[in-house]
C-alpha cells in the first residue's frame, strides 16, 4: 500500500516537472522575437565562458550595431562583451550590469547615453530585455523596475506585469509566425552583432555643425533614470565610462546629448563622445551609415578598430589572443567573416574584388562559371591570376580577342570540371552534384547554345555577355549570388539578378 502511494507521488512529481519544463520551453519559444537578434544576443551572452571579458558595453542599438567583439579580439586581443539591444530602456542598465557580474568580472564598463535623448518605449524595449533573460530574481526585479518606471511617467499606459513574467501568455498565438530561429541557433548573430549592408549618404559638414549646439533637456523620466544610475555608479566600485557613438541625427538630439553629457561630467564621470573623433575613426558619411541612427558593417568595422585601439592605449588592457578560454572569440570570428563575405559578395560590382570574395568563400561553396560572347577583351592579368588561385588552370586561355566557350565548376576548393572551347566551338556539360542535376552550356557569338547554368529545373545563369557566375552554399543549397561581368566592356560592367 505504501509503495503504491509513493509511486503515485513520484509519478505526480515527474508529471509536474515535465509540465513546468514544457511551460518554460514554450515561454521561451513564444517570447518576443524580431529582426534585431535580441534573443540570440542574450543566448550568446549566457554561453560565454566565465570571467572572459575585460570590458562590458551596455546600451541600445547604438552599441549593438557599432561594435564587433571578434574583430577587437583579432586585432588587439581585447575581450569585450556587449549586452546591447535595440531601444533598450536606459533604466535597465543597473540590473543588466548585475546580470553581467554573475558570470563576468570586467574591470571596465562602457555605458552608451544616446537613448537618453529618446522617449522610452514599453514594447518592444522592455521585452527585448526581459523576455530573453534567464529565469532569476534579477529578471523579476528588472520587470518590476521597468514596468513601475513606465507607469510612474505614463499612468495612462497600463502594463500587465504578468505578461512580462510569462510572455507565453501574451504571445501564445504567435505560432503562425514561428521561424527557424525560434528553435535553433541564429546563424546571423555574432556575439550580439549582426551584419548590415545598407547605405544612406549624409552631409558630414552639416552633421558636424550640430556637435556644439546649445543644450536641450532630455525627457524628464530620463533625467531621473540617469541620476539614479549615477548614484549606483558612485557605490559600484568599478570604472564606468559613458559613450556616445557616431550618428547622423538632427540637431535637437545633439542638443540633448550635450545636456546629458554635462550632467554626467558634473558628477565626475568620463564621457567618450565618438562624434568628436569621426576623422580619427575614418568614417565616410557617404558610405558608412545605413540611416541616421546607425552605421553599416563598413562603419562598424572602423568604429570597432578605433575603440579597441583606444581601450588598449587608455586602459592598458591585456592581449588575450591565444588563450584557451578566449577561443570562443576565434570561433565567432570565423563565422562572422564567412557571413560578411557572403553578404558583400552579392553586392560587389568590381570583378577583381569579386574574385577576392570567391577565394575567401571557396571552401563550403560550389562555384559555377560559364562565358558567352567575347569574353576576354578586358580581362586582366590580375583577374587571370585569381582565377588560377581558384584552381582554374585553363583560365589563361580566356584572355585576349579570341572568342572561347568556357565552363568550370569549383566545389569546396576542388575543381570538378573545367573546359575551354576552341575555334568558336560551343561547350556543354552535365553531371550530378549530390542529388542535384547540373546542366551547363557556353558559347561564343557564333555558338548555338548560349550561356546556361541549370541546377535541377531552375535556370540560375543570367546568360549575359562575358563571364556568368553562380555561387551556391554547399550545406544549405542556397544560391548566394548570380552575377555576370561583361568582360567585353572596357568598364567590365556588372549585371546581377534583381538590380539589372
């Protein structure tokens, strides 16, 4: 009888445990998700080895989209750990520092001040933080603080705190919008950073004229939040430096930055306004921003280099390159460089630079190449040399005024096929790569077949004059790029699907 009772108790306990674990999993899966990779940023933060970071940087997208930790490590051995999310409420900073302190012991904290100029957001600002934190007292404390702060200054905007404790209750109907990243690792997030290739041009002289504009008060609640955080810093015991990352916002925002900077400096804290150092950073206002608020990846790489250099010079940080516990930076660097090269490959319009990307990406891709028409008039020795580095030993025959058909396949850095035609002859080739049927053709002006790269039932070549290239990711089968370079054109003009 007693055994039967205990068995029922144990069964009930196991059932309750499974139920709780299932609910917690669903709470995670159905939490707030958007395109700023906030879930992955927190996940990768929690996965970092303990006590690996010498510097932590807290902030909004003004940090997340500006700093590439892996690059810092590669160039200077700096181990920086960002905890930064789009529209992150400034009043979350203190408790996020406490979250960092659970597993890390940085000697320096950087805290960005830019969001002090903006009215705080309830959603998505709060949810990007709290939905992605580990279950802990600190998480519940942060939910309480952020919702209390919000309602203190926005009494009409009532927030249901229970929805923040258990986000599944709010987002359980999101099942129709679930994506791969809800269940698996986010392949496009690298220690919180994500690649951005957009470009918007700004008038540098005009933006710089705003830097010394007369102060304008920041929102009332942000004055309160800033002073509360400065009180915390007074007793924290570690060095805290405030930052303001480069941007192209309107004059009124720089006026508010100046207001916030004065308060911080009057309290005895250093402010590092990088807008005052854009020339040292080397930012190009025509190419390095993707909007008023953010740099793109080209800009982020410049900011990262400058910040790492300054951190080493100002704070004498140790070079950690080669240390076993820092290998995580190397792993993320490898992933980042590949994704970066894939992103910029599909934007590159210069054949010489494009071939550089192909060389970087040859492992892990299959490259298909065909020619059509007068393919060689404006090929250079540099082009031919890079084609040979891909293993294409017959590529030298493409250069010159003679017309040749040409077919090549390079997979994982290995040449699977290469054919160059003679006397204006067409070339065709068919094979299987994995389960995919491949059919290719190439022709000079006098040929019959034209230019084709057919993968399965889909035509992937643009069929344009010159060299046509298709690049496919071996693992996913995704077509990374389809492009044609007209090597009969003195400019070697580029045509790409979608932006002809």
